[in-house]
C-alpha cells in the first residue's frame, strides 16, 4: 500500500513540476505541498523537513 501512495505522490509531483508549479495538492491528505520547483525559488533549505527539499535538508535541526 505504501508503494502505491508513493507512486501517486510522485506522479502528481512530477506533473506539477513539468507545469512549473510551486505547489500541488497531496492526493492522499488534501494538503498543499511545495514542489521542488517552488522550493528552488526560495534559494535555500528552510529547515522544515519539506518532502521534496532540493537542498538535502541541510538546515533541518539534528534530532535530540
């Protein structure tokens, strides 16, 4: 089941990026999610553990 969900999210994310969109609606939760395109516009990792972070989550705090 998890693989199916991952495939759905990947497809929706890829389509949104192809259209140059900064966000998409997660098909499972209905939440708005930033795309890689939208996150690249920021220019750096915000530290919020974004799903599609193109910066390798470099500013995410270490777990305590």
